[in-house]
């Protein structure tokens, strides 16, 4: 189990697992950090190459979107951020966060036969509970993405009681979803390999393929939903994902709206 490894052993395991993953060029494997996104952003601003990975065993101030807290206890999950210099237009930058979500869903199915799904914009869910969240922070100029820092938190080994009480009804871990022993290093390797393939697909202009992948795994397609947290709130049916990653919601009168920012809450039918 990872908690039995000392720091050196854990760092070695990370390096061995990622040695042949094409998307990875540099690895910063840390015992603890406030937020891997903050650490990676500083590296990116100082010229870190694409493929720089920052991973920590524990985060003391893991962040979600809108500065919400991301619980990142020591050794119970994968907490990491990846620096990218994606060759895509600024218009498609909103699709970057979909790639790791798709990759995780597909890898969970391949390795553990777990059925997980994507939830707009960037969550991964199992049985209506969150197992992973993604935080994208891009620097874009008028035309293209200068760099992007994509942070991902994946709950791996938590038992129910490891979550704070308020999260227990809506958070779960991969180990709770399979009788097989979860190997976090193997999962990370497969995930980053597939993520690299998907990035290549996006950079090749095959954005429709990314959208189709995400929609195939979406847990709330054609379901009633409430989008909140952004500039406006909207209730309706989630009917589609636009080519730039916006949620398309239809209300009872058949009016459709594109929403770029926010959070989706599933409503019971
Ligand atoms: C996210 O935000 O889901 C993005 C989370 C990204 C975390 C990674 S870890 C590595 C990198 N470094 C960072 O500092 N962050 C990234 P959001 O959609 O805003 O969801 C946040 C909400 O999820 C919180 O308000 C809680 O309700 C819930 N939450 C917090 N910790 C959780 C956990 N471990 N598992 C499931 N839900 C959690």
C-alpha cells in the first residue's frame, strides 16, 4: 500500500510508472504542497516545458473551482497537475478539461470494469457520487492558449469515514467501487497515456470526436438539471454539449441556452 512507502520509494514508483508515458517530460514528486496547481503554475510562468507533472502525496490547500476546498489527504488519492502548451485555438481551450475526465472513465472501465461517467463540466462520477474533479487554469492570448495547468484530484483509497461528514453522501473512491486491489501508479500511467492520445486528437482538430466521447459517458444526457454557480442560473434538460464545451440546456418551452460556466446539479425525474 502506498502509505507504507517512504518518500524516496514513492518517488521511484512514480518515475518508473511514468517512464514511458509520451506526454510526460518532467516530474516533480513532492511529499506535501499547498496546491499542485499553484506549484505548477509558477513553473509554467517560469518556462516549464509542456508535459511537466507536479504530483504530491498530500495537499494542505487543495483547490476546487471558485476557490472551493478540495480534500486531499495523504496517500489516499492522486493529486497532480500537468503543464501543457496545447496547440489549439483559444476558442477550444474550454475542451482541455474534458480530456482527463474522458480518460479516467475509459481507464476505469478497461482496468477494473468500473462504470463511471462524466458530469458537466469536469467531474467524474460513480453511482451519483464524485470520485474526481478537474481544475483548468489556462493563460490564453487573443488567438491561442499560451499554457494550461490542468489539475486533477482522484479519490483512490478513501473509506467512507475518511471523508468529512458533509461529503459522505456525495463523494466516493475507486477502491470502494471494486473488489480488485487498486494500483494508483498503474492507474496514473494508463490515464496519462490515454490523456496524451486525446490531446493529440484535439490538437489535430478532431474536436467533434472529443465531444462525442464525452457525451457517450455523460451521466445526465437528456436529464433534468440545474446549472448554477455561474453568471446565470438555468433549469432544464441537458440536451447537448456544444463544439466549444458549453452545456446546452432546454427549458419546458423548448428554448435552448448555451452555458459556459457553472456547476450542474442533477434533479430527480
Ligand atoms: C473540482 O472543483 O472538482 C476540481 C478539483 C481539482 C482538485 C485538484 S487536486 C490537484 C490540483 N491541485 C489543486 O489545488 N486542485 C487540483 P469543484 O467542481 O469546485 O468541486 C469542489 C467541491 O467538491 C467542494 O466544494 C466539495 O463539495 C467537493 N469535494 C471536495 N473535496 C472532494 C473530494 N476529495 N472528493 C469529492 N468531492 C470533493
